[in-house]
């Protein structure tokens, strides 16, 4: 289904043009919400993300998608926060390097951690849900450590160097299903799902 043909009573606009995020959000959220809801990527322009927190940037994106479409809109803002770097890259995770590519961002992070023994980090995800009835924002974290070298072919972004707590593999070595259940994004979507369900149930 495209955004142009979407049914307002059965559609959530995902405020991203990132296909990986659309896929992960769909895999994690659909099992948690009322049946028959279509998740559709926005066709609007990306707003300037000038918030100072993940929560603020998620709201900026969700509000922009809602203004553009008039449909219930959901946005994710996420990144990795490394304790030894005082929380960096943080909200600048996707723009950490001058090139602003996954490969360049990952390399810069590893370069900045050379010689650092304490490599604790957290993936953070904020989810905003904006509708005609109001706004809701949640936040979740996924703790782990930064590995010295990339490993794994699944996932994207910093997944190949992030080993979640309790696992001997990186996030990029997890199956898509495993990640859809335990990741920071999955945890945040689990927190936002009740608000999504309340909204669509109110339309009945």
C-alpha cells in the first residue's frame, strides 16, 4: 500500500526514508498492535533534526510526518552512546563522521576507542507517536559493549561492533527475528504499542 491510497482508519505513517528502519519497526510492532494496520513510509521531506535529545528529535520527525499526511505518525530516533566518550556519538550517531555513512561512522568510532579498555555502550531508541488526539513519547535502551572489530552481516549502522549484554555475538550476527524481539527499537516499540492500540480502538 502506498501513502496515497492509505486508509486513515488503518494506517500508521513511519517517519523515515530508511528501509532498514521501516523493516525493523514493522517486524517488531505489527505483532503487538490490533490486526489490519498498515505501516507506510512517509513520502514527505525529512525535517531538520535540531533537538538536543532522542525524544525531541523523534517528536520533530513524527510531527512533520503528521502535518504532511494527516495520518497517525510514528517516528524513531536512535543511536549509540559510549560511556568512555561521554555518551557520544549519541544523537549524532548517523552523522558522526564527515561522510555520514555507516562504514565511515563505524570506523571513526573504532578509531576513537583505540586503546580504551572500558567499552560499555548502550543503543538508545526514542519512539514518538503523533495523532489528532495528541502525542506520546517513550525511550528504551539496549546495553552492551563495543567490540574491537566489526563482525556479522545482518543489521546496519553500528550493529557489527555492538555486542549486547548476555551475548557472545554482535547485533549484526543476530537473526532479524532475534533482533526484532530484543533490540532497543523493539523495546521502545513495546512501550509505545499500548498507545497505538488505544488510538485505533478509539476509532471503532
